[in-house]
C-alpha cells in the first residue's frame, strides 16, 4: 500500500512545484537561495531552504508594513504577492514569503523575510524556543538571517525578538539585544540547481 502511495505523492509534489513556478513565472535562474538550520528551539536541527523569487521594492515593503498593521494581518498578507518560500526539509508544505529585503551590515548582509503564517503553524504543537523566552502571538513570522561569509552565520525570528516597523523607511526588523536567542545556524547562500 505504501509503495503505491509514494509515486502519487511524488506526482503531487511535482504538480505543486510546477504550479508555483507557473504562478510566479520563475525558473531556477530567477531564484536566490539560502539555507539555515534551526537551533535552540523545537524542532532542533531542521534544515530550512529560503527561495527568494523577487526582492521587495519600496512600494512592496510599504504594502507589507500596512498589512502587518491591519486589523487582520494574516488576511492582509495573503492579499500581497508571494515573493518566495521557506521550505522545511522533508516537508511538501512551505511558508509563503511576502516581504524580502536585504541590507548591508559591517560584516556582510542581513536578510529579512516576513511569512504569511507563523513558522511551525503547519506542525502539531508549533515551534517553540528552548528556555524561558516568551513567544509572541503573531499571525506571521519575521525572520532575520545574517550572512557574513563564515560557516558560523546565524539568524533569529519573531519567536525570540519583538518586531519593529519603520513605515517612512519601509523597513521591518527585529529588536535584538545581547540576550536575543539565535534560532538559526549554518546560514549560507546556496547554489540553485534542479
């Protein structure tokens, strides 16, 4: 029975991937890909792939901020174009990215993403942080990844840090402190190849 369902599952995943490509008009040459691994949280050691189809311009960033400030942020985010996906390893379900921005830092660059659903919302029990860090009850996730050219690059998310928005600059960020927990390790740019 299981052997019969595997080809059907592979076919379904292929159809979903083809539909996503058709919907966005993206092929592998249009994708910028990053990888990271979860840490200091459950699930621990889960590989994530970030596929960016387009970086948000000023108008798109402003629209994302307006969506986050809306009474029903999730519905407002759903109305925005999808500019990428976060794919947990082994899962056929990804999280739609509605805001993708990169800024230069002293050591490299910071990538900021906003997903239309909280990370872990498709998993029973969700994703939780180790220790006593309180989780925010948000209808979305903000993710920041730091790229510094090393194998020790890290990142975090709104699960561990408050979200701040600057409407005038069109910027969404996390308010980090010395106690902010790193939730992602092994952050790196990946080659795209299918």
